[in-house]
């Protein structure tokens, strides 16, 4: 399962020109794909746009503006906080 999540996250990063983003951001994406599936994470269009611009703060807000954040608020908040910290890299 973890290998599939890593593969899915890698494919999504390539699809959205985000291959050179922060390592922590990449790990967050793997965890999101593990939980939501590649297809689910692909729907975070504004998050992907922010990541392609290395706008980690914007990406964190887009993560919280989702049904996923409403369904698993604690996990979404902690992951969004980690994403925001990537901007301080």
C-alpha cells in the first residue's frame, strides 16, 4: 500500500510540474495519496497550482478548503501546518 502511495504521489507531482518541491511537502502528498487515493488527491486543483509555484502557505489553505478536511479535521490540520512550515525551509 505504501509503495502504491509513493508511486501515485510521484505521478501526481510529475503531472503538475511539482517534482522539485520540499521533501516534507512530498511526504505529505504520499500520506494524502495513502489516505485518499491518487484520484482523490488529483482533485485538489488549487493545491497543485500553489505547489507548482512553491507556495506552501497557499497549498496549506487549499488542503483545509476541502471535504477531506471536514471529514478528518485533526489530520488535515496537522498536515496543513506541516505544509505551511515548508515555506520557512
